[in-house]
């Protein structure tokens, strides 16, 4: 009987100590969290229908609990930081998927294949709207302006990579900021290191390429309606292609670029976007066979490449994957 009593007392003591340990750990975590907030993050805003971004601070009293991500790449970035359980809605569910987070992404509430409006966005009851800057507008395709959302008590985070002046390096700043906002700095730094390793691999593989090629971006999937977009001011877009030693020949131009100008400028490469995952090889073949373009280097040398839309205009971390795919298509012998 005495042995049983001693055993019971010992077990009770162990449980008490364990409980005290857990309580101490929880208090330590709570204290660390309290010390981290309130947190001020410098971000951006622009007026409805405007193009000029200005800096605007967002103050976080705690980590957001309900995030609306306005594009697929924005949601996938959050998944890499272990924040999937906080995502309450995803808009613009199109483009090349990140297969490394496919299982987690499949569990997310998808709001639409296309862009979603402010009413749908607010219907998720978010405390943070996050993602591509161009979609922060009160138009039908926009999630609402930063100012209008903030007025309603909803915090915002506009990807720095998606505002004018943004480059691929801005992605690292965005990840750092998210690490701070959600107090997951270790995960953020680990993901930054992973992306930088990919970037270094591409740079190392292309060391022997001493001259940049020129390219033009053809914003069309119709071989009978060729439309060249200069992408003026799209700094992230230009920096991404610069990683694989491609320069947009029309980046200083504004307005429409007609076919005659394209032919006369004669870039080395033509880039076609794929925004719906369809097979564009027939479109590419038809462009190769267009007699009006037969004098161009890109046609004669078979230098038309198809790139997923999100790799160019998702303003996300996975752009590095798109550029690696393109580099391997252009220079397969350097990636053997």
C-alpha cells in the first residue's frame, strides 16, 4: 500500500512539474510575442486608378489571423512560411503551380480562377489583404485600395516587388517583412537562403555568356493579332530577364509598338505569355510561318519562347523558377 502511495505521489509530482514546464514555456512565448508587437512595417499605397505609389506604414498589434491572398503566387509564398492555416481566401487561381507546396495549396479556399473584387475580398472577413500591388484598386477586378481597406480596419501588405522600382531583390525584402509581421523570422531566412542559392546556380551556369541578347514581349496568344507590349516601368519584369542575360529592347518605349517597328528593331528573341496553361506550340509555329516576320533573327533562329504569365507578372519568388526553365531552353548545353 505504501509503495502504491509513493508511486502515486511521484507520478503526481512529475505531472505537476511537466505542467509547470509547459506553463513556463508558454509564458516565455507569450512574453516574446508581446515584446515583438506593436510592429511598424513601411509599405505602400496609391490612389484609386492611379499609377504612382507612395510609402505608407502599417502597424500590427499582433500577427494577422485571417489573410486574403489576391493571387496564387502570393498564397504560395505564405505557404512557404508555414502560414497556410491563416489563409481565408485566394484570388486569381491561375498560372504555373509551385509543386513543392501543391498539397497545402489544394486545401486552401479558392475564391475564383480570375481576379476578385472588393466585395468578395471583404466577404472572407480578412484582417490582412496581401499580394500584387496592381490589384489594390476599387475597380471590379480589384480587392480595394489600400486606403479604403485600412479605413475599414483591414491591414494591407503590397508586395514591394510589384511596385515601380521593384526588382527580384525586393522579394527578399518582402519575405523579411512577412517574417517580422508573423514572427516567423527563422522560416523567412531559410526560404531567402533557398532562393538565393537558386539565383546563384543560374548565374554560375551562365557565366560563359558574355553578351546579353535582346527580346520583345508579345502580349498575345493569337498569331493573327500580334501585339508587342513595351512593359515600360515594369522594373521587376526587366530585372528578372536580366538574370538570364536578356534585355527588353523596348523598355524605354511607351504606347503601342507596331509590327513594322518590331521588324526594324529585330530583337534576338521573342517572348510569348501563357496565362491559361494551354499548349501554345501551334501559336508559336504560326508566328514562325508568318511571311511578314521572315527577315527577323528570332524567326530565322527559332528563338520564340513561351513563358508562364505568373513567372513574369506574378511578382513572386517563383519567377526564379521560370527564368531557370527559360535559361535551360535557350542554353541546354550549359545545364547538362
